[in-house]
């Protein structure tokens, strides 16, 4: 069975083929990435992908950065509305599954190896064990902030689809309170992704400048990160605030899900900020959970550096859904 797998965010749409009968979860030479703005719909982008490769699809799994309801999904940070019947018609197959993008990131955990992750802090990951009961969290900034979980029970994986990135931001330091006040003036309610996402880094830089009474430069998140590395003090403070907020949110997620086996940090921003995340702010905020601080100190936080983890997770979902016998 040849399965088209897709990971669609607010900015880019990634596609690849998985051939389950060969035991290959993902055919890496088939991976393509397109700007979502270049297509009228996800179905058009998928059809373009198949035509470009001269491929056919017996089934498809679309991991979507938004809430999935039955056979429809709307991307939170992009105007596409994705409908499974429309995709099936474009691809010529009735087998189309829509899942949340962080359900795919969660499913990818079962396929990640030691080289696919980097520990943030001193606690390493012993690796995935399908035979043991485990609970994992996954959280990651990109165009927005994705949140999910993975339960491993009785030799099966169950992904949790959430919109936890839209939960309210909880400040834990005086500086965080100042930032929250700035963002409340701008947005009203302040969700976690207003801080921890690509646009969130720009929001934090603007807040730092407002607090210090200076005009903010019209810099992109990538420019803010580069300026921080070059020694710009305000950009460096914005990156530190980002890492601390990210760590605090990741720690809260571990407590919420009981994800004592680890939290995976996914998304496009993580590899770009890996050096900053490995400094003190992330881990300190992650562990600063009062009476649970000793327990948090034992939980692995793992940055995902696999280049196509969303596609990998979509392929894992395909193996579970369409031909579970071949996933063994």
C-alpha cells in the first residue's frame, strides 16, 4: 500500500510517500515542501505533489495544524479548510485520514531513535519501549504552538489531540508579569502561543522594547534570534523570555498529563533555538514546580531534530490505521 502523508502548518505544507508493504515508514527521497500560500487548497497541493513525482496514492494521512472534527479541519493560522472527501476525490482514494499535527508528532515518538533527539538538561532518554506502559507529552513552537500527548498501553500507541497552545499564559516571575501586561494591552486574552511560537518571539521582543521605553525594530523572528547571537541585549532578553516561558509551559504539560516518561520539544523553531534552550532558562523554568520540583528534575526534555518528524508520525498513523500487521 502506497500512502501519501502530509504535514500542513500555517506556513508550509510537507508531503511524502510511505510504502507500508516494504516496511519503510517514510520514503525520504519523496519528501517535498511547498509554501501553503501557493495553492488554493490542500487538495490542490496534494495533487501537485503526486503529479510532480508521477506517483499514485492508495491512502492518505494529513496531519493538520488545527482542530480536526470528523472529516474536516481548519488550519488555525492559514485560511485553508481541509475536507477528507475533497482530498479523496483529488487523489482518487476513499481512504483519507485527518489528524492534528501534534497527534502526528506524538505518533512519531514511537519511531524516533537516539540520533533523532537531543536532551535539554542532564536527563537522557532511555528510548521507546512498546512493551511498557508510558506517557509522553509533546509541545512545539512553529507558526503557532502545538501540544499533544502519547499514551502507550498494552503494546499500542494512542495519540492525544489537543489545542493546548491556546491555553492561557501563566506568568511565574515579575518580569513575566510585565510582559503579560504589555501583551494584554495588545491582544486582550494572552494564550501561550502569543509568546512561544515564531510570531511569539517577535511579540516578546516588542514587549521588551515597550518595557524599556525604546522603539522596536521591524525584525523577523529569525532576525531577532540572529541579533541575540550577535550581542543585541534586547533581542537576547526576548530569547531568554521565550526559553523560560517554553520551559514553564512544557513543565505544566508534564504535570497535566502525568507525562513522567518525558516531554518532546518539536516544531520548526526548536532546532533554530537549540543552543539557547540548552542554557539555564528553559530547564530552570521546567523544573520550578514547587513541591514537584524534585520529580520534575527526573523528567527528560528532548528536542526533536529529526528533519521530518511530522511526516514520520503521519506514516506511523498510516501503519496503525491501514495495515497494522505491517507496522510490526
